C-alpha cells in the first residue's frame, strides 16, 4: 500500500513538539543531577531550590513579555527566535556553570529566553488541524494533567487577539506559585534535617506537606471555577 505523504501542517506540528521537548530538557535535567550538583557546588537545599525558583520566576516574566509580544508580531516569530536562543543558552550551561552563582545566573538567563517557546507554541498548536486532539490526549496522560486542560479552556473562551497575553497571566500565576514552592520545599528540608545531611535527607515528610497545601488550594480554585457561569463555555458546556 502506498503511503500518503505527511501534510505541511502535520510536519509543522511535529516540529513544534520536538522543539518544545528539546527546549525543556535542560531545565528538567537539573532535577535529575541535583544530588551531584549539591555536592559539587556545596549547596544547601535552600540554595538548590533557589535555582529552581529563579528559573521559574524568570520563565514567568518571559511568558508575560514574549506572549504579549506574540499578539503583536506573531507567535511564529517569537517561537522560532526563542527556541534558537534557548539552544544557545543551553550550550552555555555545561560550559560555564561551575558554582552556585554561575548556575543561578545561567539558569535565570535560560528562563528569560525559554518562555517564548511555551505560550506562543500553544497559540500555534491551537491553529493546527488541532491531529491536535491525538497529540493533546497523549500529552495530557504522559505529563502534567491540569496544564493542558486549562490551556485548552483558555483557547475556547478568550478572544484570539489577546490569547497570548491571557495565557501569560495564567502562566505567571501558576509558575510563580511553583517558584515559591521550590524555595519553600528546600528551606523546610534544611530546617527539618540535621546539618550537613545534604544531598541525602532522612526527613522529607514536612517538605512534601508544603506541596500538599498548594494542591489543596488548587482543588478549591477548581471548584470555584466550576461554579462560575463562564465555565459553561468550556468544552461546549460538557461539565
């Protein structure tokens, strides 16, 4: 049987997904090598968490600026330039990150350019031949379950002319909370464990309890959203 050639829309969608995967890998790798970096750079849990917080705060700022800019100059241009800048900055990390301070500065720089690969990417995918349904289902079950749901909801109820700005505000609130959570997690680890126990901490329950508070607040916010009449416009009213 003769195979049908892939359409240009399908190839573009695959390219967006691959670019997003590559641009996220450097920051995600930080968590994987964190025990080694703590020992190498002599970091406490608070210091280690501050790098994550700095990245998330920088990412949130980047989202606000670059997503709003995408409404004016186009999501495609922002996405392409941000992806290229992310690739260059990522290459700097293994070359020049040699201490806590250099790591903090480089990961912050990475965050400031990486934000342009997120909401502009969502804006591009929202216009695809949303194939999008299959990709969205796979992503939702293999990654964070709530983010794609609310991102899709935004595309359904927000005017396309301000979609980038609206997504940026949503991401600013969510990522800002995540930035504070990582810093609080590290600080609680330091306070509830013996001095010098890094990178292996015998007591972790109190730190994870901090994350539980955020999850509880998220559940309350979701229940409140469902009570609003505007929520009936999401998913064609299927609540």
